[in-house]
């Protein structure tokens, strides 16, 4: 919706500029194409707000960082697991990552390169969680649930085991920050490690930190790959987004408040 709004505006500005510029038509074609491919990241999000509500002009959301603090527009870094409790969104896949990884199918493929598969979904009996990423979409149901393959490195994930659903282990839920108010394209993940299913998917003690650290370790240890696609991942640890401790945290499990921001580059 936002893109539909911005693109004609950009084309209008562009065509006015092109008309007043001395460039030949083939040169302006070239510029047109380049601007078109990047206008989504360059467009100031406030454009739309300025035109509809002058009082919120100050709330310019900058998406060029690759992710936006959900709290700015009323979101939070805890998901909504139950009415009053949530699980930490402790990993962000930056919107500056490989565009394929930012798509749903590409992200599933990247997750496989880390030893997680979304195809184990059928074996899972957990609730659907919601999250508010402060992008104008309010609360959204989880868009992806992926679970660890039981056999990971060395040798890479073994296809088709999905044993984790019964044995317990690492898993994550993911939401995409793509609402029109903060369309960074980033994925926000709630990663944790849980007990086996006989224990009703209880998170193990320290299971939020452990789950996050497992995923990050898989991602950054070396280039990862699935089929013939290879990625290199860099991590930046961000403090201050999530309150450390267990206030409002599902199962009252302490977590350290660190969020891992991953930037994934295709090799
Ligand atoms: C503009 O937005 C603010 C904050 O959401 C709201 O309080 C105010 O009533 C709005 N003003 C108009 C003119 O829509
Ligand atoms: C936002 O991302 C989700 C998850 O990939 C997708 O289902 C949804 O259609 C996207 N929304 C827009 C407006 O692109």
C-alpha cells in the first residue's frame, strides 16, 4: 500500500526533474531505473504522515538502519504468548540482508542453512503467538515457525528428521516488520530452547538466552549454505531494546536483554 503511494509520487518528482534537466532521454532512462530500484529504502516514511497529520511530522521513522525499534510506534520486544506474558524477540534479521532472505521462502531456506526447518510445523502443538513490531500492523500472528533438526553439524542438517518436536530443542517464531509505518523488511525472531513435548513445550531454564545463542553461533561460525546458496552472517549485539530480567516474560524465565542483529550477505 505504501509502495503504491510512494512510487507514483517519486515518478512525478522524477518526471518533473527529468523534464527540467538537460539529460538525453537514454541517460534519464538509466537514472529512472536506478532510482526505481532503491526508492523503497530512500523514501522518507514521514511523507505519508505529513500529508495526513501535521502533528506527527516529528515521528520520522528511519528504515535505512535495516530495522526499526518497535517501541517507537507502540510495539514491544516481547511477543504476546498469553494475555499478560510474552517471549523475547531476541534476534533480528536486518533489512539490509540479502533480499532473498527477506522473502518468506528465502528465509525458510536460510533457516535450513542454520539447521532449522519450518517443515516440522505439523508436529508442533504450541499456541500461535502474536507480536506488535510497531510498523502500523498492530498485533500479527506469527508468520513462520521453525524448529531445529535433531542432527546438526558436523555434516549439516539431516533432511526429514524433525525429531526436535518430540525431543525438545531450539525453535523460533518469526514476524516481518513490513507495515507501512516502518517498512524495514527485517525479520524479528523469538528464539528459545524447550523441553520435550511430554512437558507441554516448556522453555528450559535460561532457554531464551540458550536458544538465541545457539542460532547465532550456527549463523556466524562460518559461511552457511543450503543446496548451492551460501551466506555469510555478521552479528551486532544490541542492548536496551529488551528489558533484562523476567518481568512479563513467559514462564518467568530470566533473560539477559541482549538482541542479536544479524546481517546476512549472499556469497
Ligand atoms: C494526529 O495524530 C495525533 C496522534 O496520533 C492525534 O492525537 C491527533 O488527533 C491527530 N490529528 C488530526 C488532525 O488528525
Ligand atoms: C509482510 O510479510 C508477511 C510475511 O512474509 C506477508 O505475509 C505479508 O503479505 C507482507 N505484507 C506486505 C504488505 O507485503
